[in-house]
C-alpha cells in the first residue's frame, strides 16, 4: 500500500517538510511521555500515604459502575443515581466502621487477650514438653531441643508480656475502669503468674527503654500521638476516598476521552480496543475478587461459629481472612494463625458439634481452613471469579514483598491488583498491536 | 485504476446514499450527527447524549483513518475534509473505490462486530472526523435502549439499502 502524493500534487519540499514535522512530533511525544511518567512516579512516591484511600475509592467506584448503569436503564437520572450511590456508600462506610469498631477488642480486652494467650501458650508448652510440675525433667523432645525451645519461648514471652504501663492499666481495669466491668479473677491469676515470671527479668530493660524514650520524645509531642490526633490524621487521609469515588462516578468518560485524544491517529482504534478490553477484564477481576473474598470471609465466620468460636471472634477472623484472601493463600494463613491463637486460649467451647472441645479446637480450626480452601478452589473461584486473570505464584510472592517494601501496608494489599492490571494491560496491548499489524 | 463508471458504481456501496451535503459549511458536532442517516431519527436530547460519546480526530493529508484487514472498532463521520476509500491494486498503486465528503460516514460495519476492514480509508486533505465507538453503542443499547434501537434500526436500513444497490449493480453487469 503506497501513501501517494495526494490530490494536490505536493512537491518534494512539502514531503520533506511533512517528514520533518512527523519526526519533530515523535520527539515531542517521546519527551512528553518520559516527563509524564517521571512526574507520575514522583507523585506516586510523594503521595504514597493517600494511595490506599484513593485506590479504595476507585475500587468502590468500579464496583458501582454496573449499578449506575442499571439505574440509568430503569429510568433513574444519572445525577440521582450518583447521589443515591454516594449516600449508600456513606451509610455503608459508617455502618461498617461501627461494626468493625464493635468487633475489634478494646484496650481492656486486648490486655486480657494477651494475658490469656501468654498464660495458655506457656501452659500448653509445659504440658507438651512434660515439664508441668516442679521437678519434671521433660520428655525426649525437651531433652534434645529444650534449650533452643526455651530460648524461642522466651522471645515469644518477651513479645507478649505486658510492660510496666500496661500492667498498671491492667490493675486499673482489674478493679473497674472507664465504666467497664472488672477483669475476672481467673484472668487476674493468669496475669499474676505471667508477671511473676517476667517482672524481675525485664526491670532493667524496661527502665532503660523508658529512659531512651524520654530522651527522644519531647514533652510537647504528646498531643500528636493522642487518639484524637490519630483519628484526625486518618480522617485527613481517608477523606480522599469518598471524593475519588464521587468524581469517578460523575465522570462520564471525560478521563478516557482526554487520554484517547493524546493518542496518535495510527493507534486510535487500537487504544479504544485496548482500553475497553482492559477495562472489562479489570472490572470482572475486581468484582469477582470482591465476591470471592466476601464468600470466603462469610464461610470462615459461619464455620468457626459452628465449631464453637465466640460469634465476635468468628466474625473478626472471617473479616480479616476475607480481606487477606485477595492475596493468594494469605486468607487461609491469617485464618489459621488467628484461629489457632484463639483455640489456644479458648476455655469454654460451646460447639454445635458435641465432639469439639477446647482440647481439639485447634484441629477443628485446621479442618475449617481446609474446608474453606476447598470451597474456594472448587466453587468460589471457578463460578465467581471465573476466567479472571491468573498470576504466577512467583509474581505474587515478589509483588507482595516488593509492594510492602515500597509502600508498606498499602503496597501489600494493592500488589496483586496492580500486577493484574499491568499484566492485563500488557497482554491486551500486545495482542491488539499484533491484530492491527502494528508489530 | 478503476474507470469513472466503475467508480460511480462502487460509490453506491461506499458513499452515503442519503447525503445532504452542503459544501463549505462549518458546523458543530451535533449538527454533523443530525445530518448523518444513522442518527436521523434521534431527538435533540438523544443527539446530545450521542455527541457526548463521540471522539473528534484530526488527520493530515495522507494519513489513514483505518487500514484494510485491521479489526474495526469505530465508525467515522467526516466533519470536514476529504477521505478516499482505497484497496491495494496489483501494482504498488492503490485502487480508489469511493470518495467520502463532509457529513458522509464510513466504517459503519465496525459498529456490529470486529471483523477486518474490507478497505482502507485515507485522508486526501486536512480532515476532521467524528468517531463513534462500537462499545459505546453497545453500552447505549444497554443503558438507553430507545436511543440504541433507533441507531441500530437506521444502521440496518442503511446496510440493507447498500446491499440492494450492490445487488442491482451485479444484475446490471450480468445483463
């Protein structure tokens, strides 16, 4: 196919000028693209604290696009649909925040949980090693590995034990503080036993740590770490989430049109095809993964409740495991770790299944995790996520490590969706470029 | 190169048989759409909705709007300038099938599926075109079925008319 000289018979100088313009245009495009990418990277790095709220807002908006489409289809004006969705979004955020706040243990419960966990962990360790009573020499495992295991348990105890301030707080809650019921006698006994074994050992370390803290923290900075300041800081960051959500819903294709307008004519149709296919794939992935995570979380909550967990704990583990399920195997890992930890401290198990007791609850947790993993692989993933993008486990591993190193918690959560977006974009781009005989 | 008679015959397929082209008139997008047969039954409000989905593109002389054998994703309505529909000839030269003038449209089959384009469209002078994307039409059918069905009905009529025209040409050649 020739490009001809056109109907007006352009001369050689015209052709030369056109070629020169093409070359200049290409250079301008390349320089602009490089500058744009560098600026984007700079902004991403500088604004990394607000990445998570912004992406959560985008994610929710993505999920709401089909709903908005449905509203328009049934005759609700777009503006009214957006207002309705925004209102629902706010109500849902408030309700979820309240629910999560109610589920998460308060200060007193945290202290009691740590105390119970430390006590029960030591109790079970001693029972398993055969060193429960004074004068016991321990079983064969303890004889060979006792020193190493004791050292390991020592470091776990150091992490779990309450420091001086926490112990004082525990004592306040023990007699009733902040309008909360006093701590039960049984847990106080656990506290005494835990404290007795560590208080002498940690005395010098604790005082040294406090000295260090006093030296580095000026007195005036106390306000910055107060709960109110923390809430305000979180509010300032997370206020961006509803704004991103709202603006993306209001946008009626202007962002897409802006970017497509920048694309050279030769790639115009390719860009439309790529944009559309990537958009559909990401939408399907996000909606599928949300549904899968919700079902996995719900399954954990229901099964753990049946197996005898307190409803509050079952819901909390279900919530965390559900969220973490966006990262392959992480959901199961979280459920196993949290469930096993709870099984360790559980004393009164009221299971619907009579054969589940406090002693075998940890096995029940394992069975629960296996059941949910099987359900996820056999039912949820094939039927809910369907043909959504699959990622190589090595990419998942490297993505999570790299994401968390670069962007902390936000990077950990967003690593997989980002890899999916990039993978889908590159795969679709190259397929379309080949289809259009550009490469 | 095709003869003038052949060109006229082929133009029955490629050209806008409903054209109400008035030369030298600079008109806004919505007016261009109003004159396009595919959107002729849309109300002003519906046209405004469609105008919001349109991509405006500018081409230099010699630039292709689309090329033969590439999958089609959009229909083009010429706002200003001149476009030639061409296919490669036996020699290195292109065979010109039709000339598309302002307010004419081309590539409308891309609104139905992504089968490869049967010819290339090349701007022969500075051209402004409005592109209407297939997926936007699909979404319009979902969200605004009244608009979508009017567009699809008119598209079917146009394709039918063109098929009839081509059939007539085949019969006349047979005679």
